């Protein structure tokens, strides 16, 4: 007796285990395949038993075959979406051919065939077939193979090329819009539900980021094969979601080498300036006359055969480099006289009026010098003696590298800060599709993205921020046919995403110790936020958060099994899903 299990024995054991498991688990296994079914009859309408039905993938040369059963019913319930040639053959009848049928993701098309009497060597070709009817499902959905060819550099991603569909609220794009690979800017509202009520799938695996109700990953737009938006009556394998289900599938390789190359370029030299920035520049020459912008989005896709008709590859890459400064903002810094303790200008009505300060002159009082009644005494001529000024304040105000001097003679809006965001993203996908035997179809995909999105300020003590969002995901899908009546699909997937953000000290190091604040580095390098309470003559500086502020990692594991059994005129579907998140 051999102790080595054959692939068939392993598959049967797996099938039995899955069938038992499905009795105790929710039936919510998402589909990523397509399928066809139908009835084969003779000219009298009687069922044709044992007719051979073959669907050949026109792009990859792969064929999927089955036979009609005792009721004349045939089914290929789980085959990859794509363009297919359908052939039907049976002894005593002419062959039947439909040269091209387009099968979409999640579609179960119905093609009924009536064979004509004659030699099997003769063929009847259906050249003007209408669109496939989907009588096997009750869902309401809209399929999209064509997406907007523009890069997503202007927050546009997966725009639909048709009008609003039933169940979709107002004219939003049917897939999320984005500014980065895995952070959403806008998502659709479906059936009156909030955007968080939608479910996003990528190659049949959960693509949701639970912590913030975001999409985990958005692939290169040129790498997307198709997507479907289900708005009503989704079948049980998708689970229970209040909004819509957006199911996206990635491209695969084919027998022919194919690919694309792109770059999207944008520069402020090619853009008109904004009205607000022109006005600000006119009132203050220190503000640049044009908002700088440098943006490049570039990438490629490539797919082809490793072994013709059997093994195919597909790879893609997308890089983003975007400098997004926005308009320069004006700050309030202390004039040079104030820094030396001379606030006498606050007693001069003409000075106050020239600086748009309404009200009476401002007198400063000495908290340490009180009269017999306990009232604080005014500083003579609003001048604070140097001996009364904190050494920390003197160190800060006299260090132009930390606290630059005013750029004009004004009391307010006398310094400039420009906030600059520099987004850098690198992402890519690798996918393999393998047909090891006529009964097995295996696909695997690995995706990775690295994103860095810092904020940098030009004013030294307006500290910056960092945002990092690394992402990885993988999925393996195995479909096996056990004859013409049983098909099983197993899918394993995992994705991991981390949101890491916080404050940076602009490279200044331990500013607190540098200016003399004792134990100022207990919370790390940088400078705790200094607020000038009760005065609008100086902007707050520093930051309350230096270093990591948020680090949220999420890993989602998913196991999916779909089993289809055909008995007579009936198709029975059952399945299981195990999904965990850490």
C-alpha cells in the first residue's frame, strides 16, 4: 500500500473537508470568476446527453471543457473572465460555434444551443448573437472594462464612462477617487448609505482598511482588467453590505506579449496662477508670484507567456513624485525692538493705527512690582529691563536660525511660511496564471507599495510632519474540476497596511536644550509648543507632537472556498469563508 497521496486523493479529501466546514460557517465567499451555463437540445426540443462543450480563451489559448448531463444541462461555473470561443459537438449533429463571447467578472451567462442533424464535421456558426442574458442571478450591477486613461494625478481614478446607474446616489465616480495608492479622497454613496457601507474587493480578496474605513490598496490603473459595481441583491457569497460591492480584477498575461508605458507631467510653468496668490503677492513682495508645482507620475505594464497555453505572467509598476506647496502663508513674529524688551510702540496711537490695531494704547504691567493695594505697576515707557527677560526667551528671540527677523516694518504679517508636501510613492504587482492540467487553474498575485508623504515648512519653528503607509498583499486562487458536475475553488489571501505619522523637527535637533529649557528633551528632540497667550502679535511656534503620533497596522487574512455541484437541471452552490484581522 502506498503512503503517498495522489493529487486526486488530496483534492477529494479537501473537497470533503470543505463541504463539512461549510455547514458551520457563514456562506460568504466572494467570487472573482465568470461562468456560462445552458441547455443543449435537438431540433425537436429533446435534451442532448453527453454533448461536448468547449470554451477556449481567445487571448491565452486555454480551453475549458464539460459535457451536457442527462437533462441536457451543461455548466462551466468558474472560469476566468475574458473573451471565449464556444464550441458544441455531439455525434449525429452538426458542430455548433459561437466565435466570440465576452464573459465578465461575476457573470453567469446563459447560452442555450439547438443542434442540427448532420455530420459532426459540419459546423453551424452563430455570427449575430445578442448580448448574454444573466438569468442565473438576481443582482443589479454594472460592469466596466474601460476606465479613464488619464493618470490619477488629479485625484481621478476609475471613472465610469456612463450615466448614473440604479442604486447609485448622485454623480460620483463608481470607484473611489484617490491621491495615493491606498488613501481615499472620495468614495461613492450607494443606495442612500454612507461611503463606509461599501465593500471593496481586489481579485476576490477583502481590500478594506478597517481602522479608517478606507480602501487598502488601489493598483496602477493600467493594471486593472475590469471591475463590477453591484448595487442591489448581491448573492450570498458577497455577504451582507448596506451599500455597494466594488469587485476589481487585475490583468493577466496572454499568449502575446503586451504592455504599456506612461508618464504624466505637470509643472507650474504651464499653469495659470490663482487669484488669491496673485493678490497676496501684490500686497507682500516676499511672497512668490507663482505657486511652484512639480509632479511626475510614471509607470509600465507588461504581460506575456512563460509557456504558451499554460503559464503566463503580468507585472506592473507605478511611481509618483509630487511636490505640493500650496500658497505661502503670512506669520506674525516679534519686531526687533520687542525682542530687546522695548514695547514702547504699543503706546503710540499712530503706530497702532498704521498697523490696524484698534483701541487704546497698550500698557504692559510688571507682575512682580505691586503697590500697597496689590495693583501691578506699569513698566516705564513699556520697556522691560533685560534683567527681567528670561534667558530662554533671549536665546530664542536672538537666534535668527530658529526665529527669523521680520521681513517688513509691520507689527503683524511680517514673516512668511510655505508648507510643502512631497509625495513619493512606488508600487507594483506581479501576477502568474498557470494551467498545470486540464482540470486545474491556478493564479497568484503579490502587490507592494511604499509611500512617503512628508510636510515641510520653510519657517524653522513651524515643525513638519511625516506620513508613511507601507502596504503588502498576496492572493492564491486554485480552481479544480471533478468531472462535469463538480467544481471547487479555493482562495487564500492576506494584506497588510500600516499608517505611521507624526511630527518632525525640521532637522534642528534638540531645540529645547539648545535654548536652555531644562529637561526639555524628556518628550524627545524638538521643541514643545510655545503659545503667546492673549496676543496676536506673535504666532505660536514649536509642536506638541515630535516623533511618532500614530502607528496603526492592520493585517487581514482570508480563506475562501466555493463549491458548485450540478444535478440534473439544478446547480447547487455552497461555500465558506474564514476572515480574520489583527
